[in-house]
């Protein structure tokens, strides 16, 4: 069961160390909206480094020869008043949240409801699941939001294999994180 517990370690894989997350540098149209994303899986964070390096090189943010990324480790501390929403499973509610944040005006009610949360957590819809999500978005599984389309999409995602992600969306949410350390990871 997915959850946040005091003292839990979370990992962020990227092209550089992040010791103080800045929401201004975060991009929109991610699974749970704009925010700082982490995972409880160090392996998942390390796997994301390749994606981060490719994007940073294409955008000219880093030298094209940089062959390493960084896993930044944070410790989560619970604070009263910080609101979190946790999707325990990759279900229709989770799917509508992910799709609503990825494509404007798809599920506006869901996106609006999620604005009340400082932290949103759930399964990650990563590069391996992108084709399935895009197929859902074009209506190939049926009408977007219908039970038939939702069930077909979720079934193809193989939800039991999906890792987790935690999106810290507000300054209040970020205050729950304390930087622990970073580790340089070399990639070929």
C-alpha cells in the first residue's frame, strides 16, 4: 500500500543535484501537475536520469558531453495541515487525474479538485506507458472517461508493475522535505 511515513526516504533523479527544490523551475503537464517529483524507488530515480540528461542536452541546459546524472535523496517529515492525496492503485480516478493534467480540458473537474492538495502520490505513468496513455487520449479504447475505455487502458498499463511517484506541489509540501545527500551516477 502506497503511503507517506515520517522519516521515509524519497529519491529524485536528474541531470544535476537538487538540494533545494524550486517550484518555479518545475514544468506543467506532468502526471499530477506542476511540482517536484520523487519516488521511493532509488532504481526508478536512477532510470529517470537518462531521460533527464537527454532533455537537458536537447534544451542546451548542459554540455552535450555530460555523462553523469545525480540522485538527490530527501527525507519526508509529516507536518500538520499539509494535505496529501494518495492513489493506492492505478484505477479510473488515478487515470483521470493523470490524463487531466497531461491534456488541458480533458478532466477539468478532477484537475480542479486536485488543487487543494500539497502532495499527490500514486503510480507513475512513465515513458513505457506513454503509448497506452496517448492511445486512450485519442479515443482508441472508446470514449475518454467511459468505463470501457478506462478499463482497457488500465489493463494495458499492467498497474502492478508500475512504480510510485510523489509530487510536491506547494511550498507547504516542499517544507516536508529535508535534503539528505546526493550521488553522482555515470551513464554511458
